[in-house]
C-alpha cells in the first residue's frame, strides 16, 4: 500500500502533508492524551519492551515520506540528517542508508527505537489535545492502526482562515511515522483524513494520502 500526497481544500486546494520530519529532525509539541492513544506507556508498541539491549531495528522511510519531510532525494536526507545526529544519543539513531529505491533505512538501537516510538505517540497526543483546547468544540481522533484521522469541526472553524490545517498535517505525518515504526523494514503507509461537522455528526469530505482532495465549500457546513 504505497502513499502519495493528501490534499485539503476549502474552495481550492491545500497540501495536507507538511515538511515535518520526525526521526531525522525532531520538533516539539506538548504531550497529553488523545483518543485511541490513552493508556499507552513506554515500550508497548510492537513488543518493543521485549527487545534486548544489543538488538537493532531497521525502519524504512519511503520516498513519499521523505518528500513531505522536505527532502528531494534519499541521499540528501542522509547527508543533511547525518550532519547533526548523535548515534550515541537516546533520541538519535545508529546509522542511515540511502537505498536504490529512493527510500532511507534508519538503524536504531533497542533504546533508540523505544524512545522514537514513545516520542512519536507523544507528538500525536499533544497535537490532538492542543487542537481540542485551541478550537472550542472541535477534536481529532486517531485510529489504533494509525491509518485514519477523524476531524470533528464546527462550521465556524472549518470555514475560517486559520491554523487548524497545520495541526492535522502534523498528526498525519506522525501517523505515517508510526506505521513505519510498527512494521520494521516495510516503508509503505497510508492515512485517510475525514472531516465531520460536529454539530450534525455528518461526514463532509474525506481523502487518502494515496490520492484525492478534501474539498468543500462553506455551504457544506451549513
């Protein structure tokens, strides 16, 4: 299941997948609870708690994910990330390899892998909580398999010129990251975004990262 570029539109088109890098260049969001993520603790994903200290994990970042991170090629991603990463750091990785298919393979120690899994979940949790706090009456819900983001929006928020799209962008790329992390060696991923009118409960529009446009008009939220 390969991925492409998701788009959101409100009377036009807007690219959902942002140049937002996770393992290669970390950003900071507050950490709190969100939907299906509640109750998850360190080391619960993919049986990571059972790994020995000497074990390594290889995670593949496919060309589509590298592209939305802002890289034009796998070689560029390896070169730029390698200039600043510390292989001995808990928040780093042991090495990066550009592959012939245009993807990048990152090798993590068991400790680094567990840290990256927990960190990525934290970004999703924090983004969801911040979204609900900032936009009254709105919320984001993430499926347990990381493949669906349900966005419940009030008509006022959905039709306003604001920053709600950027919050969804960050969650989408984090969900792509989680899919890659939970399936070592397999870089394929897909995320579907669904926008609901929170006042009526009705689905207004949806689209997948495999293609399509989340388009709507103000009248669709009436």
